């Protein structure tokens, strides 16, 4: 690879407009796997829509979704080996569920209830999932980038054959952490793939204002990483590009993989994108929705149909409904949990404060309930 | 006069300042077209243009570092940090640079700016959209720290902050951004002086010190205490640093009893400094140990945030205890 011209010109694509597969780039996924990954995208989308509704109804406090970015999130996560690790940004609940987190646990996190794996301490969509080799969501932008590099570095030092991928938005490439992470990855040749979800926006700030680079991938050159760009609305292309990137990373060539996609929603449920985006522009992006694109491919191969679509959505709806019911029935976290995990053992001052809290009048109304 | 909330009042203050002084520029994440995620900078880009209001790249270090450079050049930047929780990538620039420029250059340079940032909990923001990090900055010599509790003061304190020769961190209590309304002279220029606290409720038995959103909890608790025959004097600090020590000491000399309220964790919170100052300056007048009602020494929780915050229900028993001591 040489020179930015290469990066600018070369975007990995697999699915052609007529739903045929570009022969050079076909990742060779089995029909069953293709269907399963498509179903996972649909499930993620349905969940996204339901969560927005729950937020609007005041039943959960917040949601930050991946509408439009499903191919990027699921295609990258699907390309990992079981032993690889993911370091999330905050839009990757599709990857979380693909890795095996039960829907119920995710829903409990959305409600911050007593069954929430992170004990109702964080905002919705701020999950941790170590059993699934999945990091912990933090709001401060970019912090996960250096951490993923350090994790992969440590594994390399111990001779363990794993890779780590880390997600962040194109906005995060302006953060100190992106610079440091890319630099350390380059210097120590860590088995890391830095996945930049370029959805065009950092809340209301467009990508053009974020960086004067023509592409985000070309920043790789400055750090000695391998640049790659992929059509992030093309599930098969994302899968293929991530497999290739992982192979390079395992061979000591860390990759900056820019996934070109769109955020087909506001930044989060707190945002109103009509304040800064035109209707036409948003409609044009909806036409590139990764879900119908993959569906057309499956239908052409006789693997999917409207009937299957309806049946699958009905199944997901039913599962989500049950999960919501259970999450709403679950009690709030007990007061005790507020003082746990600050340290491994509770020191004197937290024991004292816990005692004091027991005598304080309990507050009415809990976040997320 | 117009009734406004704090968001509008600070917006109006920015307009007044920017109309008067072309050196004043606003920069930060989402402050332009969308007017800030809390809309404090709404419409500024329309009135003053993209040459004075900048949607910056996502880098707090970049925002404050370039603001320092602008200040050295002679502009008066008003950078916004989207949430006080995200000020830490700029910590180095603020602590090592903004705070020390005047001193380390022998008074040659100053990095005059007003850093605005929403602070505090009560909006279901969890760890990273709720914190009150004032103590780190009060501990840093060279920074002035302001935290208004109502729209009128917010505007006047902002304009005073801008005209003060030193860099100011202007913490905006987001829980009361829209909840508190007051009469604010729209489009007019006025200041509320820095380092002058306000006695918002005179009383004789217990001094209650608070600021920002917790002031309202302190007042509510004091009103309830009055029903038990305890007459509280409530002080709104308004400027945290340099604090108005005279108002505090005069009150404590009268009451001999004091309760300090803040959202930030207890240990090494600003309350610790206030209690020490009171011990140093009014020890002979004290009738009871000065007491703190604060956030617990844990990260800021999501679901249990109202059990974390020092709301009126927790302040009242502390007042009663101190009064009876
Ligand atoms: C250090 C820091 N500054 C600001 C924010 C507020 N914030 C949250 S998301 C966001 C935009 C992120 O954009 P991008 O990196 O492109 O990711 P996307 O949301 O588009 O996936 C901002 C400014 C934050 N979370 N952390
Ligand atoms: Mg983005």
C-alpha cells in the first residue's frame, strides 16, 4: 500500500446494485450464515425502534442506537474469532448481542434495574460484558482506543494469539486518545484493528468540520498503520474487510479501518437532527440502508421472503415484549450496591456513609423507572 | 423586564458581550448551528457569524489549547465544554497553562477566557453527565470559579466573569437550566460582582451554605426546619473561588452552627475547605461541629441518583442535628 491516492480510490465493496456479488471480494459466507447475520441486523433494528418508543413513553431514560450502522457493527463483530476481543464505543449493542449477551441482560441495562449486570450505575447503553470478551462502555470519547491497543499489546507480550478491535466514531479521531492509540499501535505493532464508524456526524458537527483529511483512513499513514476503507452499508464487504484487517493485525500490521456509513437517526434520543439536517439529505441516506440491501441479495438467492421477514419480526417483537415486561417488573438496585465496587473492599469511610444512607429518607422515583 | 430561564439568560449575556466587544468569540462542540446541546449558544452563529462562533473538532484539549492561543493574541474566547464531565481531556491545558500563564510569565501574558460548562446531576445522566468537578479547579491556583443559582445572577455573573482580568470557570447547574426563572433585563448590560455571596434567607440559628442547584434543596430544608422552630440563614456562594469569606464568617459568628451542602463527593470536596476556613476564622464562635451534606464518595450513579444527591430530605436532619448539638 502506498500513498493516500490508494486509500481514496479503494473502497471495499461486495454487494453490487443489482444484488450480485463482486467476485474478487466475496467472503464466501455460507447461506445459513448470511441469513443469520441478516436476521441479526433486523433484530437490532427492531430493538432500536422499540427502545426509541420506550424512551418517548418515559419508560427508559435514554437510548443511543445504531440505525443505519447495523452492517458496520455486525459485519465487524461477525468477522472475529471466538478468542478475539471487542472494545465498544456506544452504538454496538448489535455486536454485544451477537457475542452472546442475552437480550434480557441488555434490556435490564436499559432499565438500570436490580438485574442490570452493571447494577444500574450507568446510563442506558453503557454496558460491560467481560464474559463475552467485550469491554465496558464509557461516555468520554476515545478512551477505549488506547485501552484496546494496550490489551492487544499485553496479549502479544504473553504470546497469546488474539486480536482486539476497537470502535469509535469519526468524531473521535479528533481526540487525544485516537492519536495516542494509533501511535502506540504502530510503534508496538499490536494486533489491533481500529474501526472508525464514519457515519458523517458527531452529534451536529459534520465530518468535513472534524478533519481536513480527505478520508479518515489516510490518517493511518502518519502512524505506520495500514489504511482500509469499506462500504459500511454492505454487510458482506464489512465482514470481508474486517477478516482481511484482522489477518494483517495478527501479522503485526495494525489497521485503521474506516467504515463509510450513515446515522439514520438523531445522535441519540436526546437529539433532534431536523435542527441541523435537511430532509432530502436524510432521505438520500435512507436509500442506502444496509438492511434492504442485504435482503435483496438474500431474496435473489431464494434465501429470504416477505413471509419470512414478517415471521421473523413477529418473533423478535414477542421476545422484546417479554424482555421489557421482565425488566419493568424487576426491582431497582438496592442502596447497598451504590457503595460496592468503588474499591474491592469497602473502607471505613464508605462503611460509615452506607450506614448514614440507611438512615436518610429514601428518594422518590428512580432514573429509568 | 422579561421572565427567562438560565439558558436564555446566559444566551442573552453572550449576545450583550459579543455585541459590545468584537474580541469575544465562542468555540466548542455543537455550539454553532444547533446552538449547543442545551441551547445556551442558540442563534449566536446567526447573529455573529461563523467567524465568531465555531463548531470545533471533538477535542477538549484542542478547544482550550487554541483558546489559550487566542487569548495570548488578544481575543477573549468563551470556550464551551459540552459537559463538565468531559473537561478532563483539557485538564492539562487548564491546570498547567490557563491557570499559570500570568504567574509563570511574570505577568507578561494572561490567558483570559471564560470556560462555560454544564455541571451537576439530576438529569439521569449517570457517571459521565452528572459530575461536579469544582474542587480540582479550586485547588489549582490561578482560576476563578463561578456557579450561579438563578437566571438573573447567571447573566450578571457571566458578564462580570468576562470583564474580570483572570480566567474564569463558569459552571452552569444544568438541573436548573430551565427550572428556575427570574426577571432578567433582556439585552441590557449589568454585572453581578464576583466573590460576593448572597444571603438568600436571613436567619439566626444555623448557617446553611450552598450554591447552584443544591441551593434550592438547602432552602427547602430550611423552610421545613422553620416548622420545627429552627431559623436558618441560607447563603448562596455564587462565586466559589475566591470565596466571599466575610459573608460566611459574619453569619457563623451570629449562628455558631453551620451546614455545607454540595453535590460533589465529600472527601476533599469544596465543603472540606469551607469547614477548615470556618474553623480557622470563627472557631471561638462555634457551638457545634461544622457539618457537610454531600454526594457520597462513590462515582455518580444512574438509577439511584436521587439517593446520591444531598436533597432536602438529607439536609433537614443535618440541620436539626447541628441545631440541637
Ligand atoms: C470527551 C467527550 N467530549 C464530548 C462528548 C459528548 N459527545 C458524545 S458523542 C459525541 C459525538 C461523537 O461523534 P462520533 O465520534 O462521530 O461518534 P458517533 O456518535 O457519530 O457514533 C459527543 C461530542 C463526550 N462524550 N466525550
Ligand atoms: Mg460520527
